[in-house]
């Protein structure tokens, strides 16, 4: 019996020794280890010899599931990546790759929502392999056993070993815990829009799902589907954020303050969506870092993924084309070059003609039949260059440049009763800018950032009018020029200091130097010589107010836990012209009541010292000065116009309050937010009716007014698999009072009380469809008949400013995209969109102009503007 036990013990011991003799210790469990590394370990530990292609086996990996790996398990794992282990003798082995490249397909989705994730970066070591398409899919020709990395902003990076599969392999990416901690709702309306804890929204244009009426992800037009953001005039580039006007929004591109934000006179945003990494949008609860505007903030950042392989894309639509290049110069240095340009100066497409009919209605471009000839030449362009340098993981440097340009030339001719007239309009608007950014960021440590920027805006308009009397051979001419220049230089330095895991303190300093110049001239020539016509009214005259230097300091405390986010800060702004320090306290808080319900609230004060002024057109025999394109009668200025126009320097001040709730459960989302704004020192500069009154009364003094803005925004959203639907409703009441005009509050010109939208999207295989219906209540207008000064005085006396409403309007938009099957790194798509499907042209807005007769008597005339008609567009894009 003892002999039997001894025999069994000896047998088991031998097996154990043999087994242990062919094991190698792996440093950590679940580690991705190359075949080369494992072969070397077996060779060193057990004196085994392996023959193989070193370069290939260095790129072939297996997942070692245990702390120790037996030789037999090693052989089995090799088979999964199609590598055979052949024994030549007891100590020598041959490793043979049994196949070449295989076709590998992967699909990536969000683990929480199952939404597909496009533009996921796929790498093999330092080699760029491509990105997922709109369906979250990527197709590769690659060696089995290759270790690839899947990474996308906001998600945890995942490593994958390529193995042969019959179908596409599905991967569910998890949200990055650190970034998810800042997010409340990952798909606010649709894929590509998230709502953050601080109440801001982050939009990723390249990740946006299809939207109604959009064949391409126009940044500003996409934002109009968000409750509280709209354009009552139906101009995609002119955003009203919770009762604010477009010039009251702070628009930043890589830290550059932009003054020209649209192409084609507000029909297209001037920022390239295909190189935009993200857009942070604040409707309320604004951080103390942002100032000098009293409404919303749109902070755009361009792409910085410039180190991981060459990337390119190009596309064409019915207005023009675009292209971009991302060039990795080295592992730490990358270059981005991008450009868009319209081809509207070469050909006139259906889309161009449709947009032109809206933009140029009631102008010389849309001249009457008495014009014998009319010629329009217009184009727009924008260009971007960015250089990124990342010497260390926590250090980054970037240099960014942007240039936005619009040019128009229009010649109108007519001949009547021996009088020949030729009118020429020339307009050039450009806004180049540049920035330098240094940032040091490491989790758990102080984040430091320094940003320097320069922005230069120029609007140069020239009008030439030549009149020839063929009967008398007399010639007369008039030349009008208006030039508006804004130059701004500034920097921002801040420290974001963590104290533990829940507390942060933000400390920063800014210096902003701004110069605004307006130049106006009016020269008339006839047989008697040259005469310069003086411009007496300050609204139309030239001005140079010196340079404003603003010194800003700000600080903010933030408390952040699982259920509560609270921030309280203050921003102090001192400038040399007002010689006063303005303090802006700001408080924001959000509380997570339970897993489904969250409450938010904010209090803030803002100020603004520069605005965009709209002046009325003037027509008649007495002057053809502003008898021109209405689109050029807007210019940037400070709010004093001239030294004796306002005293002292006028600064708009706004106190704002928001309160809201968000409920999210089982694919349903409900959001309700309300806001109230009280504005002091507002001035009537964006309302052509009020500026017309000041002009015909020949005033040289304006008084400031007060405005009250109240609104409620509601959002309801539901997702059912690949079908998404959302409904939004906004109620807004925007009233203003000027004591010298009317003793009671009256509606502002953009006061749209009700706005409703229902949109739905559906994805079927490689097709995407979107359909949306928008309803808006009518804007206010005035009851004018003669437009004389007596009628205006009667309106004043009876408090009848904007006592009339235009008809309500609505439109139906649709769009569709088809994504072609990827071929290697090549992705392509084609799509179309239609705005105002049933071509319902409605009266949308009434503006006002001045008519002047031979005796210099002036009256105010209504000018009716209608909605955009049926407008179709087509796009084709390629990226690789």
C-alpha cells in the first residue's frame, strides 16, 4: 500500500515538474503580449529555441488570461490568430503565419444607448488605420493577431486583437468616467449633442446625425433645433438665444472673437463643420471666463487629432466645395489645412437663386422690370490653418488661423426718356484672425492655459451712380463709401486648481484692446465740379472713439459631487473709456434629485459695450446715400456713436435668472427651463423703425431704455431603436421701453411669442432620413399709412408702437443621406435636402426705410420681407 502511494505521488510530481517546465510567468493578468515577447520568455526560462519572422511576430498579439501561461495553452492561443507552432525537435520550434491579411470588420456603439459612433480613431501602434463611418463601422485588410486601438473623445480607449470572424465584430464603448461625470444627457436631441452638468451643450458637428433640412452639418443652423435658440427672420447665421440679438452673442473660434459669423448675408455659418472638434453652447449659467456680451456664448474648437496618420476629405454641393488635410509632420507635430469656397461667381445654381431671392428682395439686385440690365457677382470663402505641437502628454501648443471673406459686386443699368443710369455696388467683408494657445493639463493637478488672439474685421462698401442725359450730354455722378473696421487684441491666462476630488478654484486674468472705426464719405460730381455732401446725423456719420482697453480679473469656486454641482464666481471689468469697474457676479447650481430627475438654476450679470447697428435705407431725389442693398446697412460700433451723442460712455447691463428641470427615463427625456432677463441702458440700434424716427426728427441725442425678456423652453424626446423623435416649444416675451418714444413697454422687433418644432430621424441600413415641421407666430409690426411725422406722433401719443402682428408661418423640411460601403480607408456619401417643401412664401417681417422728396420732406415706408421659398441642395463627400 505504501509502495502504491509512493508511486502515485512520484507520478504526480513528475507531471507537475513537466508542466511547470513549460510555463512562463506573465507580468499581469489579461495583458496583451506579442508572440515575439512570449517566445523570448520561453527561450530564456526553459532554453527553447524558436524560428520566426521577427517583424511580423512583434506585431502579432494574444491575450494572456492568467498569471501563468502553459506551453499547451500558448499553442492553442496561437491557432486563434492563425499561427502554427511546428516542432522540429524537443527544443526547437518553428512559428509560421498560416494566412496573409484577412478582411476584418468592426462595429462600434455606445454601451448605454446602442447608438452607432462615427469617426472612432483606429490605430495599430503609431500607424493610422482609419475611422469608423456614419454607421460606426470600419473595414480593414489586416494581419490576424494585430493589436488595434479604438479611441474616441468621451469614451474609454479599448484594445482589440484581430481574429477571423464570419460577421462584423460588435464593440460597445463605455463613456469615460471622468468626462461622463460632467455629462447629464449623452444624446440631448440626437447623436452628437450632449448636455453637461453646468447647463451648457456640447455639439460635435462631425458626429451629428442627420437633421431636417440639412444635407451638411451647418453649425449655426443645427443649433436652431435647440429650444431657446432660433432665428425669427429665418436667417441661419443670425441666432437669437433666449431673447438676445445676434450681436449680443459671444462667438469664439479657437479663442478668437469673431465679428463676421456668416456667409451669404446670414444664410450659412462661416465655420467649417468638418474640422470642428466641438462647439460649447451656453444659453445661461455662463462661466466667468466669458464676458463682453449679454446673451449666449458659442465657443468652437477646431480639430487637434493631427498626429495619427494622414487624413483628408472633400465635398461639393450646389453652392461650392470644400477640402481639408490633416498632416502628421511627426509624432508630436501636426498640421491642419482647410478651405471652403462658393462657386456662385462662376455659375448660378437653383440653390443660389433661391437664397438670392430672399437675401436681395427689395433691393437693386432684385430690380424692377424697368432695369434693362442687371449683373450680380458674389462669392464667399473661409480658410483655416492650424499647427499643433505636443511635446509631452500633458503639454500642448497650438497656432490657429482663420479667414472669413464675402465679396459682392452688382451693376444695375436702365435707360428711360434719354436718361441713362448705371449703379454699381461693391461690398467686401473679411474677418481674419489668429490665436496661440499653451495648455498644461494633468488629471489631479492644476490646469494652466495661456491664450493670445488677434481679430480684425473689415466691411468696405462703395456705391457709384452715374447718370447721363443723352439729350443735353450732361453727366452727373455720386460716390458713397462706408468703411467699418474692428481690431481686437487680447489674451486670457487662467489656473484651474483642484482641492481634493470635489473642489476646484478657477483664477484668471484677461486684457482686451478694442478699436472701432467708422468712415463715411459722399462725393457728388457734375458740370459745376466736385462737392462733398456732409453727413450730419450721428447715426450715419463717421466716428473714431479711440481705443478701449479692458482689464479683467475673474475667479470661480466649484463644488462637484455625484449629486450636486455648485459654482459661484465674480468677474470684474475695468476699461479706460468708462473709467469704472463693472462687477459681474454669477452663480449656478444643479442638483440630482434621483436617477431620473435633475434641477438647475442660475443667477448672473453681464455687460456689453459694442453692438451692431442697423440703419434705414434712404431713397428719393434728395439723396441716394442709402438707397442700396439693405444687407450692407449694418455696422459695428460702440454705443456712444459720437462724443456728444451719449454722455457718459454707455454700457448695456443685464441681470439674468434661469430655473429648470430635466427628467430622463426609459428613452424618454423631458426638459423644462424658464428664464428672465432685465436689461438697462439698451439703445434702439437694431430696429430700423426706431432709427428711422430718429432720422426724420433729425435728432442728435438718444436716450437709453430698459428691456424685459421672459421665456419658457420645453423639450420632449423619445428614441425607439433607430427612430428618434423630439418636440420643442419656446414661449418668449421681449418688451422694451424708451421714455422719449413711448411711456409704456412695447414688443421688440424680433418678439416671436411662440415657436414649435417637431423633428424625426430614421436610419435604415446605409440610409438616413429626417423630417421636421416648424411653426412660428407672427412678428410685431406697426400700423402705418402715410408714414409722416404727424402719424408717428399719433402712434407715440397713443402708445401704439408695434401694436400689430404679422400672420403666423410654418414650413416643412426634409433631408436624406446614403452612405456608400467603405473601401479600405475611403468613405463616401451622397445626400439631398429641401427647405420649405411646400414652397409657402409668407410675410415674415417688416422693416422700414425713409423716402425723401425734392423738398427734403421725409416719410417712413414699410418694406415687406418674405420667407425663403422651396430650396433644395445636393451634396457628395469623400474622406480617407
